[in-house]
C-alpha cells in the first residue's frame, strides 16, 4: 500500500527524504522493501519505530528532530491507510502562495457518509478551516479530511503545546491505563479541532480519487481506483490481451513472474501478484490474488482476495459481495466497516488468509478464512477460524 | 377415431382372436382408455360417459385424495397374454404439479426419465409381459419378431434414440435409420392380414383432458411410436363440461368384460417392473387383489402394509405409524380382479383408504414383495434419486447402454447425439438427453440434462435437472436440486442454489438460497 505513497512523494521535486513512523515491529520484509524502494526512487527512506503507540500526532512530535533535520521548507504527513492520487504538487503550490502551519487535503462526501470521517468547515474564499470535528454525530459539513497533510516547521509549536498539556493532565490522573499514555497526541481532536478558526489551518480541496482503506474489503475498492488511475498515469502497467495469452477485460495488473493459462479470462479490476499460477479456464473478476497463490483449473473467483500461498481447487467457486460506494454518486465513500449487523455476518468480500487450501468443487461465499486453514466443504457467510 | 371405434366394436376384447381392422396397420384392438380419473385408485368421480361413441372412454372430474379437482387422465392398455387378455390402467395423474416447472411445458408422463418418457418405461414393461420373458429395467429385451412356433409377435427392445432400427441394431446405438430397415419395421405387421391367430399389436389410446389434443398428438406419436412397440396412438380431448358419474359405470363394464384381472399402475413409480410375476402371483392365490409392496428404510413417512410372511396375505394397513409396525409400503402397483369393482363407490374416495382396508379384513388382499429398487419420481428430489437407482440397476442388467470413456465417472447415460467437450468430468449418475451439448471443462454430477440443452464451458452442476433447450452459461455453479424449466437462459458466472426456474426465464443474478424464480 505505501508504495503508492512513496511513489507520489518521489514525484515532488525537491523531496529530500521519506520517513515512516509507526509502532509496527520491523521485520525482514519491511527492511527489504525499504531497500528496494530506496534504489528505485533514489531517496533515503527510513523507518522510525515509536516506543509506544503515540496516536496520530505523537510520533510527529517525538521524532521532530529527525523531521526538521536539514531544515526542510515543509513536510508532508500522509496516513498509510488511504488510497489517493496524491495531488502533492498542487498542495505545495497552495502552500507556497500562502504559508500557513497546517494545510489539509480535503474531499467531498455525501451528507450521511461524512459522519464517518473528519468534517471540515471551510471559508470558501480563503479556504481557512473554521471548524473541525472528527466523526461527528450530526451533520457538520460535506467536506472531509483525507488524511493527507502538508505542515510547515511552525506546526510543531502547537504540537508541543498539546504534548505538554497532555503530560500535565496525565500526571493528575490516577490510573495510567485509562488516559492515553504520555506522549500521545491525537492530531484530529487535539490539534485541528482546537486550532480551527484561528487562521492556522487551511484546506485544499481535491476532486481526484480517494478512499480510506480500513478493512480488507475496502482494499478491493482502492485497487479498482488505482487500476483506473493507471490508465492515465502508467498504462504500461496494465495487461493487454495478446494472442496466446489470457483474455483481458477492463483494468488488469499481472505481475511479470505470474503464470496465467491462455484459456483464463481476467477482469475487470484484477490484480495478480508475484509468482501466482492461474490454471486453465479460470475466471477472475474484481479480485486480488496475492503472491504465490495457485488457482487450479476451471475455478471462478469473484469479489475476493486470495491470500499469499493459498491454493484453490478445481471447479471451486470463491465469491464475495461487493460493498462499493454507489458508483452513480461521485461523492459516495465507503460506509462504516462493521462486520456484523443484528448478529449476522454482513455479506462482504471473501478473504482467504495466507496458505489457505480450498478443496475442489466447493463454494466459499461471503466468508473470511483465517490463515493456514485447510477446508473440507462449502461455506456461506461464515468466519472460519 | 372412427376407425378405432369401429375396430373396437368389431372385435371382442377378450379373446386373442383374429384381428381385422381397416387401415394400413393391423392391430387387435386391445385397449383403451380412458381418460379419467385419478379415478380408480385414488377415487375420483367418473363424470362423463361417452356412450355415443361406444368407446371405453371416461373422463374423471377426478378428485384426488386431497379433495381438489384435478384434470386427470389415465390410460389403459390391454395386453394379450397366454392366459387371456389382461388390461392395464395407468394412472397418469393430473397436472403433475409436484414436478413443476418441468410439467409446465409437457404433461408429466412425457417428461423424459433417463432419456425415455416416464410413461414409456411402464408401457414397455407391460408390452413385454406377454412374451413371457423377464423384463429388464427400461423395458424389453427381445425384438418384435414373429415367433413362428407360438404364432404371436414379441416386442422389440427399447431404443435409445428413435431413428435406429431395432432389428439391425439391438442396442439402439447405431445412429440414423437405415432406410432398408423399413422392411423389418414394416414386417411387424406382416402376416396379420388374413386369418390366423397372429399378431396382436397393442392399441393405445390416450385421452388427455388437461392438455389439448392438437398440441399433444404429434408429440406423443413422435415419442412413443418410434419405439416400435406396435402401439397405435389415438388422441382425444374432451371439451364439454364434465357430466355425471357415468364413467365409473363405464369402467366397470369395460373391465368386467372378461373375468381376467387387470393391472392398476401409478405412473410416477420407477422400478424393475415385475408384471409377469405379479400376474402369476395373482392367479396363484386367486383372491381379489394383489398389491406390490417394497421395503423402505423410513416407513413412517408412508402408508405401511402388515402382511403374513409366507403367503403374503395382508392383515391391515397403517397410515404413517408412530412406532415401527412394518417396513413394507405400498409400491403403487396392483393387480385386481373385476370383482373389486363392485366395492367402489361413486364418490371421491381413495382406494387405499376405503377399499383396500375392507378387502384386507376379508382376506382378499395379498402383497407381493418387490425385489430391487423402487422410487416415486413425482418430485425433483426423488426424480434424481430415482435416476441414480435406475442407472445403478442398468449397470447390472444392461451395462452396454451406459457410457464410458475419458472424463466419464460411474454410471452415466448419454444419448448418442449428445456432444461432450474436452476436460470434462461427467458423472456419477448423470443422464444426458438427445442433442445435449456440454462444452469444455464442465463438471456434472448427479444431474438429468434434457433434450437440446447447452451447458457452456467451465460450469459445475450437481443434483440439478436442466430442462429442454436450456442454455447454461460459463462458470455457472448450480446445486441442491436446482430445476430449470424449458428454454431457460442462465447468464455466466452465476450461482444457483436450489432455484426452481419457470420456463423461458432469463436468470441474470445469483440465487444463493432456494427459491422459485418466476
């Protein structure tokens, strides 16, 4: 996911360095990824691990020295769990016209769905953020926060104020567990809401693609948005039908090391990862197949994600139900991602975890299969542990 | 029709005497019948007696046991047999609502079961009775040829696909008809001209009150006559309102013409028909009625028969017993003597509920146990189960009729005109009708695919009935007794679970839970 972010950053002229900040424990895969990215994009990229989960803003304050090293003009802050076309250059231009500490990227959502995001009330002429509420319970505004920001170095001062205030409040509390730990800063609630209307926060609106990636199902929607974007930016990445190759419909990405049988039919919106084997007569539609998976002959995979190293047997059918936003409404966004409703599992994308084995001729419909599971029969609307 | 009537009036039904009928084909009018009821066996009201035509024709306003009016029809055959002419009444029931959506297109007796109309399985078995040979599943074993010693004609083997000539190709798999074989075929009738006790062909008249005769005439003829049973089909449809209870009286006269017993059969039943044995059993004990019974695993779902082990005399019937009483149930096939007719009231009654219990008490009813498989194929689920049992039986009795080869698993019956693609997996327990096309990479298990259906590539079907001329798309998954009526189109990449689709529908969305698609 973050390769899209890194790629977008690398396209901003004058980009100095990319820092990844998180609580995630780094492992071999991450190190290799970072090395490969550095070589590809010719930028130093580092991972800074927080000592404790510090909220959406705590890491920024904690690593402020690293961020400000080298005296950058400004720094972008991107949330990893968003999918966007990253109009970073446009944001930079807006920032250079009027330097403010905080510049947010905003987009529009319809009235009901805006309640799931951070709502921004802006001054239409100056684009100043007058009011900001994170996930309100009543309608505030149809402009929402994309999770992509551009801060100037002055932004760290308010962060310091919040940090110190939180520390004082934290010392007054008895039980350390209930209050967010020391050093935690929630950007949205603590900083944006507090500073809104004081001439410090401005918003830049975008009409481009944007989606939040919280659940695995929304990954499919984001994948569709990215594949659609490739038609404009990187058409060479999309697969084309060639004689002797599989039939392609719509936007399909096939990794060069994947082996796809000529009688397979792929697309639209299919992404096939490294080393995947797709057998004869396979039908893939609106799906993601991750590295090393195998789809045997005559299978049908619709609206699903097949995990790394999984195997799907012959004539099996792996099917999910798409929960995409209404395509007729350009401002429609993903709905809140709850798995259950009234005690029943909502029909959603089918997800096979890593190294799952599906036997021949069964149906896996609207189900989630946890990793390393070997199934023996059909399942519908279940979470299989 | 006139000819038929004339023929019937001329000759006596009983004696296997010389047959002389006007018309190109010889026949001894042995036959009849009627369109009536679920009359005799499930009681119905015979409401019309077509006296003016002097034909044994009855139409029932049939009330089945449920008390609802059903346009029923039953057909009767009379069979010459060494001991005298036996007649048979086959209750072909009413609208066949349980087997919908298939029966929305075709009357139930004409729905193909294992590539042969349901009715024909029984008719062939009946036609074989007189040759004295054992009847195999699905019909007869010998050809219609003249037995020079005994002087009568014996029936031909059933054909897999109508055009093949039975005498040239006893297994019926030869393909297009050899024109020179017309001679053989025509020879069925040879020797009947002139005097002499030869050749009694069956005359079969079917009267459908539920379906217009014009619609069916050609169809029934096309279906039954090529099987070369020497059966002549006549059709009639009664449009006038049903009248009074005359037809029952009619049937009484008709069936008691001779003292010979007659068969009463339920057409929904499939088994290894032991008609010869039944006739012998009936004559042996000499009482009024014999019932064929079969052993089942869960008898409490049916009506149970309690009988003596050695003689087979029935003591009583018990409907759906709560505790285990007996594991034998009524298989739906009887041999009755004409004396039974006196017990039948002119009311909508059920013969099992009112007549048989009385007969049992009087010691007049005997049970003969059926060996081998038995199934009531009136519903899609049981239709498929019955198909599995039938194919299994075919494997033992006539394995050459089953298909084998790459991609064929277990018991599979394939019409010679069907086409199967590459990399398929067909079977076990599949029957593919004439003109069926199965494309590459299709997996079919436990299904019946009727005439001219087209299954496109990479689909997976289990426990389905695919109706005539259906088109099933690519990568479709159908399971759990999905039934497609005639001419249904299923779009690509869909999932049908227990869908019951009415004819001429186009399915564009998956059906994840069993329901009816109108």
